[in-house]
């Protein structure tokens, strides 16, 4: 009977570990999904800002990176 109790205790312990690991995996998945969405939004923002900068440089009068005359 002791052997059966020991086996049941081990199974209960393993089931508890699996449940905890499932919760941890779900939390990590949610975090990764949120981070991926944020990275995607930031990438789109950087692209838009890069496009705006190129447009501003194209419309700027005169040479863009000319040294001042006192050099």
C-alpha cells in the first residue's frame, strides 16, 4: 500500500508541475505576442519617419551637408 501511495504522490506532483508549466508557457506566449506587436508598430513608425526625413531633405533648399564658410 505504501508503494501505491508513493506512486500517487509522484503523479500528483508531476501533474502540479505540468499545470504550472502550462501557465508559465501561456504567460510567456502572451508576452512575446505583445512584444511582437510593439516591434511591428515601432518598425512601421521608423519607416514612416525615414520617409518623412527623405522628403524633407529632398525639399530643403541648397546643399544638405555643406560646411559653413568659416572653415
